[in-house]
């Protein structure tokens, strides 16, 4: 790919690469009960948050995954990212989370929309998918706002903190407009 860009979202929001100074926000996020509910990953130390941040630069360079801090005034409010990036197959999977104090304002949807448009317009991807637990109604609402069609349910396909979850699979194609 290229140097990881800053992506404008609008309304004072942007997506920017993670930096070491974000470790406190990352640690806070992964210790939030609502975020922990939908992940199997935890962070017990500030050093683990620093390692999580450092890992993104390597994954960007390897062209396998990417993550941005959703920020306002350069302060992180959440994460929007791409997993399983395949430039050859022109596809990726979208991910996002938002800190509790930033919820309810449409930040996840706006950031994920900007990132999805960037994947189509700049990376030239054909398909972006999104998976979330069938129990995660908020994520389902974000997917619907983004115009990601529901393609089905993947039974017992993701382990979260409380066990295995069925996952909704959504996707959007560049040709969907």
C-alpha cells in the first residue's frame, strides 16, 4: 500500500494512524465492559496497549490489516479498521468500536462510512464485509446505516469473552453505490 493516511470524516472527526500517546485510551477501551463483551481480547497493562498500537504499523506494512483512531481534536474516540485485507482479491473486512463517552452520536457509522468509501475510491476494493454478534443490536444498526446488506448468519463462528457467538455477515460492493 502506501504511507497510512489520515482520512477526513467531517464534523471535526478524522481517522488517523495510532500513536504511542493513545495507549491510555486503548487500555481504557479494552477494559470497558461493553467493548469486552464483543471481544475475546483484554489488556491488563499499559505495555499491552503499546504493543497493540505498535502491531498496527507492521500489519499496515504487510498489507494484511489496518486500523485508525477515530479522533476529534486529535483525541481518540474509537477505532475503525480493516481486517483480512486482500489487494489481490480486492476485499477486506470492516471493524469498529467507540469509547462509551462517544456513543450515541453516530460516530461509528460516520467513521466506518468514510473508511469504506476510502477502500473503494483509493484502494480500489470490490467488496467490504462486516461481521458482528447476532446479539449486538448496535453494530447491526451501524451496518444498516452503512448500506451493508445482510448476507446471512455464521453459526458459532466467533469467540467473545462469554463464549461462542453466531455472527451476522453483512457486505457492501463498490457497485452498490
